[in-house]
C-alpha cells in the first residue's frame, strides 16, 4: 500500500477557543491526509472524544481555561496508547516543552507555526509510527526548533 492509498490520519483537536479549533480544522482540510473526527473545548470532552475515536493524532492546547493540558496527556494515552499527542500552544516552548514531553507528548508546536502544521505533522506522524514499531526516533520538529547543528532533520534518526 502506498502513502496515497492510506486512510487519512484521524485527528482530535482540543482547544478552549472555538476560533482556534476552526482554524486548525481548516488548515488540516487542505490535506487529504488528515480527517478531523472530533473537537473538544475542555478536558472532559477531550477524554470522551479520544475514548470514542482512538485518533492517530491529538492536537492539545496547554491552557484549556482553568485546566492544564499537561494533566490530560496521561489520561489521553491511557484511553488511546497509539495516539500521537501534539501540544499546540501560544506559550513559550522554552518554559513548557519539557513538562509536556515528560508527561508523554510526542511533539510540542507553537501556534505561530500553524501555517506549517501539515508539514510538521507529516514528518512527526511518520516518525511516531516508526516509534510504535520499535524504532528509536526523535521528532525532527523539535530538532529544527532548537536549531540543533547537524540535526538529522530528514530521517529523524537519533545519533
């Protein structure tokens, strides 16, 4: 089966701002590789959507009103261990990324990069699937954002 024959990756968008959810949905619609199967505005809705759909990708905002997205990562993964959790936030990566990745997120995207979201998701989802198959990988979006000299951006292999 070729990449063109694959079913679109199922995505759940979790953000407390309806406008942001709509922008993300429209962005993902530009590609036939992603299908938004649910949207959630809070933790309870997010956990229900993840349990129902077991998505390939969960785009999770860090600040969901009074809730903290990092606290949702473990329950999301308990309901759908095969889901790539991608944090998408307006907060600074330097301050928040370590906590999100330690909690189980695979990648951390700043909302300023939403115009490149499909490109990043394509690369990171392919690597996530390799990780599920037992390969040792590191998401290239994290390497690129850090400006790691000589980072293996295209392959994602750890060196």
